[in-house]
C-alpha cells in the first residue's frame, strides 16, 4: 500500500503537467495565429494609408481591370506636369511600388508559415 501511495501522486503530477503543457502550447499557438492575423490587417491598413497619402500613385493599387480607368482619372487630375513634377511622381511611384512589394513579401511569408504549420 505504501508503494501505491507514492506512485499515485507522482502519476497525478505527471498527468497535470502534461495537461498544463497542452493548454500552454494551445494558448501559444492561438496567440501566434492572432498575431499573424493582426499583422496582416496592419499591412492592409498600411496599404490603404499609402493610397490615401499618395493619391497621385493610386493607379499602382488598382487591379488590372481598373488600371486604365484609374490612370485616366489621374492623368486628368494632374496634367500637365512640369519635368520636375514628373520626376517627383516617378520617384514616388517607385517608392510605393517597393512598399507594395514589401507587404506582398511579408504576406507571402505568413502564408507559407501558416501552410507549413497546417493552419
């Protein structure tokens, strides 16, 4: 009986530890998932801010089917441009294109990571 009295608490402690590990692991996984979703929404918000702040480059944010229409509106809004204004717009477009690509790259990384972990 004495051996059983010492084994049962030990087994119970192992079971409680295993359950605590499971709960802790599930909680950490949920926190990572929530952070990934939050990060994705932050990236979309960043793109929206860029679009509003740099409306002269709004055509860069358009889907292919809307690109020509947006480009036409932009041309009507800003034409004619001086050479300096044109150069400024080209630099702005390049910077925004790089920012868009950075967001795409980060989103792609999160997607790859989620697929790797089966989410």
